[in-house]
C-alpha cells in the first residue's frame, strides 16, 4: 500500500482531523474542573496535564468509530464528546505518571516541562489520580441507554487496568535491560498502548449502539492500529528529534528498553507498520456497507503510520 497522495480526500481528512481536534479541546474544557475551584493547585495541575498539547488521536478514534457506526443524534454527539474526553483524561494521567521520577523520570512532554517539574511530584501524582475517576464521571453522564453506559464503563476500566494499560506499563518497567522475544514485546505494547486505542474505537461503537458483527470488525481494525501506533512510536524515538516529538528523543535506547527498532531494526519495523496499516484498511473494507463513514477511519490509519516515515 502506498502513501496517500495529496488529493482532495487527504485535504478533507485534514479538515476533519482539525475540526475534531477543536471539538475535543472544547469537550475537555467543559469536563475539567475550573482552575479557580478549590483545591486550585490540583485543578491547575490537572488542566496543565490535559490542555495545551497532544494530537488527540484517541478522541479522534472515538469520533471516527461513532461516525462509522452511524451515531448521528444530538444525544450521541454529547455522548461521543464525553467518551472522547474520558479517553484523553486516562491518556493524560498515564503520561503524567509515566514521566514521574519513579517511572521514566522525564522532564519534557508535549514540548513543555512535565507535570512534576512544573508543579511538584506529589501534586503531579494526585493530578493523575484525579483524572482517572473524572474519566468515569464523564462516561456516567452520557445521555444514552444505561446498558450502553455500563458497557462503556467496563470497556474503559478493562483497557486501563492491570490487564490493559497499567499491566503493560508494569511489563515495560520490568523489561528494562532485558531482551524480550517479539511475542513478549507485542504483548507489552498491545497492553500498554494498544488497549486504550482499542477502547477508544470500541467506545465510539458502544455510543452508536453498533451491532456485534460491526463491533468485531472494528476491533480487528483497532488491534492493527493499536499495535501500529506503538511500532511507529518506537520508530520515532530513534528517527525524530525532541523538538518534533515534544518529548525526549532517544529515551528508550538510552534507558535500555526493548523496542520494535531494537528487536527488528528500523527497516523491518517500518515494514511491520506498513503491514499493520494494510490490516487496518482490510478491516475497513470488510465492514462493507455496514460502515456509514469510512474516510476518518482510513485517514487515521494512514496518519498514524505515515507520521513514522
Ligand atoms: C504517546 O501518545 C504515548 C504512548 C505511545 C503511550 C505510552 C504508554 C504509556 C505512557 C502508559 C503509561 C501507563 C501508566 C499506567 C503510567 P501520543 O503520541 O498520542 O501523545 P500525545 O497525546 O501527546 O500526542
Ligand atoms: Mg515510558
């Protein structure tokens, strides 16, 4: 599969992504406590961690999956906003905690000092802590059928917990200085990064009340995309500079962490990302007419993989 040409389709996707990013920023602002609400410093730190940067890929996946599954009522629009905010809150908390001295001990995130540098360690820890329940408050407020709210809560909780993102992070921390097999690396990445991306897509489908077959095919797309995202993240760690990344480049190899690049080399890691991009597009094709709007899903698969080129 070749890179997308600079066509009208690409321009339409770029416009969709930008509109979606703005919609996400507005949703995040609405769902965050105001900075002047006590305890102010905690709320300032939460807002610092969430606002002012980030590609908002996870939120975009919520909206893209919702559109693919035909979520088009006013209530589902509000629910998609809440779900988009929820996944970005979980993501922001994970970045704050990941950057702490007890984990990756990093000073740069999204082109700014990390939260514990800007505030202090205890404040950053608590801001991350408070973002987690806030995500579930968002989901609980969704104006959709209670059974769908329960499914959404379960989906995000499972993806974030010890069998998902937190479990992947535990494997990541334990693997420093060790050689992992390709299967072990894949398991770690599927949990640490893939689970939340996969949940973002599942949440869009839940909000739309999508059928089980459609959800399953979307999940095939999501699994390919989730892994591709981390393969590309590994590629960028060695191929991009800190200014472009907004975080410390070369950190994984400096920390002696196993990555797709350390295991496969740069070229084979790029080939793997391409294979996964092909799998994601294949899944979109398999949805056929059940997919109401495929362009955002297709555009996101290309966007995620091609940023590593
Ligand atoms: C970059 O996302 C982030 C990742 C690839 C995820 C890495 C996973 C963790 C840090 C898990 C940590 C978990 C715990 C429990 C501490 P991105 O490129 O979308 O970043 P952006 O939102 O800044 O654009
Ligand atoms: Mg890390």
